[in-house]
C-alpha cells in the first residue's frame, strides 16, 4: 500500500537537528560500504529540464528515487519515491520540496559538526531563498552564531531574509549590498545563490578569516558559484559525493587548474566515519550537489512517522508487481 505524503503533511515533523542526525547515520552507512548512490541523470528539453537521482541504503533497508523538473518561468517540482529493499514494494511518494531544502541544509550541518569554531561565530550568507534560509538555520543549529550578514541581488529579498531570520533564530542578521561585504571577516560562509553564470560570484581573496565554506548553490557543470582560489586556499576540500567533481563546474575548474589534488579531497562520509581527519587549522571548503541518499534518509523517517496515519491518500495497486517471466516466455517491455 503506497501512501502519498504532500508538503503540508511533512511540515513541522522533522527539525533541522533531526535532519542532521539522520544524514549522519546514512553517511556512516555509506562510509561502511552499505549504500549505493548514482550520479544525476540530467535531461534538458525545450522549455525545461528533468533530473533523476537514485540511492539504496542496504543497512536501512530502503531505496529511493528523486525526480525533479523545472519549467522555465514556472518553477520546479520534486517527487521522492521510497521503496522497501527486500521486495521492491513502493511504500510512499512524497513531495520533495521540503525534503530538498532540509537535507541540503543538514548536509552543511554535518560538516559543521566536524569543523569546530571556537567562540561566537559570524556567518556570511549569499542568497536569500529557501536554500539560503536552510543554510543559516543549519549552521545556527551547530554553532553559537552571534551574527550573520546576507547578500542577494534584490534588496527587498535580502532585507526580508534579514528581518525574518533574525526573528526566527534570535540573532542579528544584517542585509549588505555586496558579496564581499557579506563574507569578509566571517568565520563561516555559505553560498546558496540562484546565479546561473560561468563567472563565479564568490572570490577566495575575500575569505580572509573563513574556517568553513559551504557552497551549495551551483550543481551544474556549465556554471560556477565560487572561484578556483576558494579550493586552492583550502586545507581540505569535502564533497558530499564523488559525483560532485563531474557535476559541478566549480569543482571541475579547480581540478583542471590543479587546485584540488586528490591528497586534499575527502567525501562527507569519510569525514563522518573518521577515515579522513579534519585539519585543525585552515579553510575547509565543502561542496554539496545533493544525493538521493540524503533524500532517502529523510523520506524514510517521514514514512516511519507518518505512513500509518489514518486518512492518508493511498493506492494499493500503484507500482503493481509483475512476476518474472517463465523460461518459456519473456516479459513485455
């Protein structure tokens, strides 16, 4: 019996700390070799694009797909499908919008837990949308954030961000009028812009006191959100998936430039399990492109908490089983 979990049913069920904990568990499974994570399948079509991701967590007993499509001038829709591993039964279809925001923020929270910053922390945020909000919320769930500065190109948006996040988190969030003003002198910086350009908007020369950079805004190979120097100056570069090196233009440029040798690369799973140690000093640059394993971790927990509630829309014959064909015949394709 597959249940349908819309965005309204998911709101408020998991908090940011819950999401960080769930991702840490999934990443520990990955570090132990108990998962499979596919690269993104990206298809562009006239007027839009479609991306499809897959992951399996053998230890948790689930596999999942996420499909999300964008239509120019309209927006993006996300659907996560959760399956039981032992028999392939479709358990749930979930709206993936909230899951995407929450897990992207939580991934930065996971690395933040492993990169200590002493004393009150100042944060620079680039972007003012859902992802930027999740980044600041996640960092504030880990660090003792004293103040933050935000920049995005539209003054009204960044001012609204500053006002609303100040109230939500109880910290001083200030709207500033340039990327440099937002990040210079900050201990932690997160980029979650909607920039779609080959010209980076963040320059490493501005990260004069930065201990942790979380770059999450660009996930396409033709674009770059942060410049090569951000990776060259880093003592360690952490990626949430090795696929990120092919998927993100920022990382591709850094590799081509020789700024990111294998000796200073690690996956988030390696950091979680302790297979790679975080340097005690210097910049740690974290690049996240998102994985279906992250989506799976949250989707499974939502299903476990909500899947047996009475009144949920469901379909007993959704993804019905076709048994393997006998030797005398073949299943139709």
